[in-house]
């Protein structure tokens, strides 16, 4: 366990607070001293703790391990009694409080205080049922049915809790199986570099199993896991409208619950709606969802990064290239490590606003995307060609487009998911035929412009991330830079 992790836990406790003793009522001065040092930020490593507190120990490494273990136990005990002060949502607090009461129930059983068994048991059940804590419902009904049968000889109450235990047990099995299916689907996505029909068929099988399971129980976990699996399957099929509708339906169902879900789960609900809002040109709704996502995620976290990426897509689809470029200048330092998506976005923002762009440096920054021939490599080709078109270096454009026909025939032929990319590259290929003259070029590109018009982004069966800037807007840029 790292000292910085212990410091994060210590920071959750109220300022100037002292640690509660451990569960046996034992205090330890060194544990209290370490806690105060962590709170004040005076120690950040094991070595510093050894120097300050354990310099006389014959076995400092063993001693510090014991010290940290005792500190965790006492901080946990202190956190339980400071739940209201914790920076976590009510849903999580109720989970913790429910299990805290369950510990008290166990103590009551150990001490043989029968009156408290019923009192604690029913209070825990109320929390567990209200907040859909199925596993806690199972544990409590086990003790309550035993209590009413053996201690009270109350057959009616015994039968009631015995029935509930069976119902929650079956529901828990459904929750666990849905969780397994979700993890299986997530693993497939992580391991696959591209999603072919075989991947979609496996996902469909998982999706159908989830739908069948979802009819066998009703809880928050079942509701959310089923929606996750369904929306992930639809994302793989690139049916973004259905994904958006599913997330909106899920949010409406959750709004009826007496509690709010984890912020990370709300983030997913919001984020998965955004692609459809963008490609269907519902930009105000996209803006609202993006702002909601930013509010729910810490700066520099993974979720913050992917929200920033989709923010750029939203700006590009609105044609706000100057705003996108300004965002880069304000929010990204020169030393910041971009991922390859940000390199693509920055390149587009620079070229489309007439700013400085180094093609050689750019190519060195996108080694992974350059291998994605049916996807993001298309953007790399377009960016390099656009840079030469804006500089009126038409001879270089001709050199670049010589291999386009072979590229199209090899990677983009007769696939619905590459239809728009294929026709846009054919537009670029046609520039040479029209000698880069506006009037002449129009004659050659009309069939491809019509193809784009007849297959708008909102109806295209393609990955929403591939067409970073709508091809119609890129055509406008090209046309304005012809002779």
C-alpha cells in the first residue's frame, strides 16, 4: 500500500479530527502520529516515516507494514462514524451504512441481545430494499427468518422472510450473471483491434442472453447492466440513434428511483448520447451533454480526456474551426503528451484556420492510426493533402493522389461502413482531372457530392469518430482553395 493512497483516505476525514480506536478499543500513539503527519502532508514515503517514527526499530520494514495496517483499520473505523462528511454520493453512503448496521446486527447476535436483532434487521432491510442492495437483503433475511423461527416461533414471519430470501437469492444470481456478461463483452472490445461481423455476432449472443435475464428480476443493477450491454452492442453495430434513445429511456427509468446512481455511471449515460446528437446536428443537446460530462469527471482523468475529444468533434461538425484551434492554444501546453486523436484534431484545426502545420512532425506522432487503413488513417491522408491544397502545391497533391485508387480498391471497396470515405477520396482523386480549376473540377466531383448528399452522416453505418470533419465541410475548404 502506497503512502500517497493512505494520504488520500486521511484527507477524507474532518480537519483536526483524531482517529477512533480500533474495533477492540485499542489506541496506538505511532498510528495517531502517522495519521497527523499524513494530514499535514509532512510524509510522502515509507523512508520518511521510518526516519520520523521507527528509527529505533530493528525491523523497520516489518514495523511500517504493521503500522500502515493498523492505520487503515482505525481510519476505516473513523470513516464509518464520519459518513456525512465523506465526499461520496448518497447511494454509496447508504451502502456503507447498511453494512455498518449489519456489523451491529452480528454483534447483537453474538451477545444474544434478541430485541436488537429484529430492530437492526428491519432497519437494514428498509435501506437495502430502498437502495436495491440485493446481497445485503439476502444476508439480513437469513438472520431474520432464523430469528423468527427459533427465537420467536413466529411461523408467519419466518415464511415471509424465507420467501424474500429466495426471491433476492434468485435476483442476485441474475445480477451476477449480467455482470459476467458485461465483463465478457468489455473484454472482447478491449482485445479486438477491429470489429468484424464475427465480433458483432458474439456481442449479439451476449445481448440476447442479457435481455432474457433482465426479465427474471428487477433491481438497479439489472436495469443498468442490461442497458450497458444493449447500448454497447448497438455501438458496435454503429446504430447511434438507438444508443441515444436507449440511454434517454434508461435515464427516465432511473429518475423514478429514490436515489441517484454513481457519477461515473451517469457519465456513461450522458456520454453515449453525444455521438447521435453530433451526427444528427443536434448541437445544443450535444453541448449540454458534454458540459454535464465535464462536471462529473476530474480534470486529466480518462473520462475527461474522452470528453475533450468529443468536444472537438462537436466543434468541427459545427464548422467552428477557429474555436477549436483557440481551445488547443488555451488548454494544451507544448509539453503535454497528446494521444493520437488529439494530434489529428490539432492538425485539422491548424490547417482549416490557416495556421502553422508541420507534416513531418505530424506523421511521427500518429504511428498507430497510420495502420488503421479503414479508419483513422483516412484522416492522415486527407490532412496531408489538404495542407498542400491550401499552399497551392498542386504537383505534390498529384503525387499524393496517385496511390489513392489502389488504396480505395484495397481498403474501402464495397463496404457500407466506408461509403462516405470512399466517395470523398474519389473527390480528391478527381481534382487532377479538372486541373484544380473550380469550374472544371465541379463536373467530375458532382456524382460523388450527390452520393454524400444521399448518404448523410446521420444515416451512415460508419464509426462516428472516423469522419472528424464532415466531408461536406472539407469539400467547401478544398473548393475555396482551387484556382
